[in-house]
């Protein structure tokens, strides 16, 4: 432990109990830095030694304070190079910066997080949206704590943060006649997108990024390179879809398979949301989302075609069989059919005496 002078400022140099070396400029409230003396520095060092010995030393108070938006800027620089959902990070950062602006990282607590949740809910933001924003907040602090970002923190101020509870989604499958009406009512540039989603179950983002280099028209395969879970997969394409893609290829002027009405590549994952919603409204079918097309495709394979889960996972790109189980509960016709089979078996085993058997059961109760 020592005192030294540098650039006309006195510093104290000491070690923390963990073995980390700490250098700190000497500051005295109300005293000009140029008037601080060696004696002042020695006194400051003695105070630090006593605090460390008594376990009262607060290292955070000696660190240069980093305000929230500075750390967020660091995070966005990292996310631009390392995070696939960078555009979503940028969007979320606007609301986070608006709320936490000017607050030092060391002053942020879980109370601030709860206040943020409350404020976002009051203006009508969905739990899913708020959770995505909170996930970015958590990731930013974790990266800073792990010394990944330019500005580092010693302790994550929101350890123990809880995300909002999200109600289970009610998935919907489209009947074939519903898809036909939706297809007929859609704009010309949307029709091939709908057909691909309905016949392959590809995700919106996968369709958005699909390039002709990934489509093998000779062998009849779509090679999905950029996926949600970063795992490559190949999807066989049938004659109807193949004919559509060949016709599209003849008039295509970009490397992307699907383009907007002006012939330009789509730039946002919500690029065709307006056109899709208009098609749903014009078709007069029950409200649905674009993701319902993927849900319909997978449900048809599992429930309608009785395909095994391994095959379906290879096509859909799911890694966890539990994720597929949510798709297999929607076909009410299949449920009724299963119960009907049980009833037929019951009739076959007990002959024509079912009414008497039922009477016996009910009378015993």
C-alpha cells in the first residue's frame, strides 16, 4: 500500500481482500485537488485500510459512475456484431433509455425494474414485449459483469429479477377451405409467401431471408440456412410449390426469393403484416395470424397424416419434442374420432347389452 502523485493529483494504491489491486484518486469535499497534500493522501489510505479491516469498505463508491445510456450504448455495439436480434435490441433500447436515462448503474435496483414494468403495462404493452425488453436489460448487465462490454460493473443490480407471467397462447389451425379463401383474397405478391408457409411450415423470418441460392429447383429442395436455432435443414418441395417457385424464378430480379410490390427485398420481419391482415379481413374467415399457417402445417402432419415426431421435427426445425406437443391438441375431429373408436370397442365387447350395463352402473351410484 502506498501513496503517489501523478499529473498533479495524489493517488492511493492498495489491495482488496480478494487480492485485486486498487488505485484511487484522493478526493476531499470542499478542497481543491491541487491543494491536497501527501498528508491528506496518507490519511485517506489509513481510512481505506481501516474500512477493509472492518469489512465496511464499499468499492462501488470508489468506482467511476456509469450512467445507464452509456452502458446501453456499449451493449448495442456488442449486439450489432454478436446478437441475431439486433434490430429488436435497438427498438427495445429506446424505451429502456427513456425510463433509465441519467441514472447511475450503481443506483439501479429491482424497484426501478418493477416501476418500469408497471409503466409499460399502463400504456398497453403486452407481457411478451415487456419481457423481451427486460431480457435485454438482464443480458446487458450480465455481459458488463463478465467484463465483456467496455464499461464494467462489479455487481449485477437486478439479480433476482422476475419476468412477467405470460398466458398460454391459444393456437388456431386453418381448415383447408379457410386457407383457400385467404389465398384468393390476398395481394399478388403475398400469394406465393402464403403458399410456401402453408406447404412447408417455414417460419416468417426463414421465408424473409430465403435466397435463390438456397432453393434447388432441380432436386426439389429448400435448404433453410438461417434458422431460429442455427441448425441447417432441408425441406422437400412438392409439385405445386415447385411450379410456383419456377415461375417466380423466371421474373425474379434479386437474390431473394420473395420481394415486395415494388420488386425490392423485404427489410423487416413485419414487412407483409399489413397485406396479410387485409387478406384476412377480405376473406371473412375467423381471425388468424401468419404463424397459424406454420401451426396448421405441423398439426396436419401430426394429427392428420399421423407422421412420427422425428420426421416432423426434421421438417419443422424443432429441437425439443415438447415443443411439438402443443401442436397436436388442436384437431377436434381427430379427438372425436378417437373417442368414437373407444365407444365402438366398448359396444363390440359387450354386445347389445350396453343399455342394461349402463343401467347397472348408474343404479350402483
